[in-house]
C-alpha cells in the first residue's frame, strides 16, 4: 500500500512539473474555470475575467455637463426608460443628447465604478482603427492586414483586409468550445502565449464572403494595430482615444505580464466613458477630428453576409425581430444570448449598437445626437427597441 501511495505521489509530482514546464499560468487559469465548466458554478465563471489585466491609461476625466433645458416629453421618456430598465437587472443608465446628460443613474456603485464592458471592447478597437488610419499607422480599411502580419503573406490570408476583420468576414478558422486543457480552444483563450497561436490560425473561407462572429478576429486586429502603431495596443488606445477624450483608466485582459492584450473582450471601464465614446461617433459624423474622414459612415456599412454588423457595431437597419449574433455556419459559443429580441423597428435608420456582456450596450444615433448607455445583467424579457424608441419618440420632429 505504501509503495502504491509513493508511486501515485511520484506520478502527481511529475505531472505537476510537466504542467509547470508546459505553461504554469495556463494550468492555474484552467483549474480556476473547472467548477463552471462542469456545472458547479454559473456560466459566467467559465468566462470570468482572467488574472492578468493591462491598464489603458486615461486622461483628464472631466464631468459631462447635465442638460438644463430638457423638454417635458424628453424628461418623461427618460423616466419611463429608467423604470423599465430598473425592473431588468440594470446597474447603470445614462442618456446624452446634443452635448449634455439627460439622465445619469447608478443602481450599484457610482460614476467611478469600473464595470464589465465585455465585447464592447470590439467597438473600442474599431474606433482605434479609425484613428490609426487618420494618423497613418495603417493605410486604410481596404489595405491588406498581411502588411502588419507578414506571417499571412504566402497563403489565402494575404487577401484579408482591415474591413474584413472589422465586419467579421475574415474567413479564419475557429475552435469549437471544449473543456479539455489539451484543446486548442482552452489554449488560445487562457494560454500565456496568445499572439503566436492567434497568428497561426488558418484560412477557412474566402475573405469577405462569410460572416463569422469570432473573438480571435478582433484579437488579431489588435496585434496588427500594435505592429502598425509601433506600441502595445493598450498604449495606442490611451494615446489615440483615452487621453484626447478624457476617458478614465480602463483594464483589459492580457495573456501574461508585458504580453498580448485580448482586444476583443474582458474590458472594464466606467459607464460614462461610453457616453464619451458615443459622443465621439456623433461628433465625428458631423466633422472628423480624430477618426479618418468618412469613418463613421463606414461603420454603418455591413459586410456581405450579415446586414446588421458594420465596423465593430451592430446596425439597427434593416430591422430584424430576432437578431442572431452567431453565424449559422459557425455558431460561436458565447455566454451572451445568441439572439437579441426586438419588438419593432428603431425610430431612426442610423442606430448603431456597441454590445457587451449581459445586454450591456451603447446605442448611438448620430442623426439625433443621441447616446444611451446601459450596464447590467441579462434579463429574460429583454426588448432592444424599448429604451431607444422611448427617447427617439420624444425627440421626433
């Protein structure tokens, strides 16, 4: 019996040593995720923010001025929207119109609280791409990404454009969600050498032809921007957006100290910073200053295979009562609901939506100078049309 125990102990020690030599940080993260993966914790645990966070340094975060002359109709619409959201797990709700805040309400925390913005990180990256083009870090939306990712120059990936990446039409392979620590999915999600695995993703389809909601497409875009801008992605966002706009510090997942940021998700930020980013879109539609000329209009142009996804933003037109996030050909396994219900068309044709985890989102309507921010958890009876249409109805001419 003692001999058996000794053999088991040696085997365990060898296994632990092998894991440490392989990628100790990966194994630590994987064991942290096991309870959720086997059903002993909520599904959010399998996608919890990992242990390492890079900081996107902010600027001079000045308060956004409050509106002083709201019309009775607009004030009442904001109250109705807030009441509807309060019954649906909402933690922060802000409304900005034409330069000032109509509503700023926090059911938990306060204005300084960093909240999980999740996949709205993709929208942040789209805006960073607009600045990169204006500053010459990359040539333009139709330039080939292989200029910054030379690993792609000798195969079909050489044809992938920045536009294809932003509209999720890159045609790259993907990994089906698997719990095994030996799976490609787990390694690329929580491994400590993300860049090499991401850049090695092979082509699975002709670029520009098929939509495929893929986290890795945006992570690769972040790598390309970092190479084109000559600095880590988080430093470029700080220089290009956070400081000029007066955003607060944000945090985002990085694979290891000094490593590669996962630019597609796992972003934590203040709620009011999304008012500032939404206002940037509104203002740049009128007069480009930070973004490339015409970039906001390009954000509203979808790819060939998904009419409701533009450059890092969901598009409200054309109307669909059940907006599918995942591709039918490649249902990406995400904890966010795969279908967003909407009972009626938006009351404006140019609604853009930055969308994060748990129905956290930023609605932007450039034609009405309107930005709406909601942070919270996902309720069962969500309707994407209610809040924007209450406010748009009050602004109708």
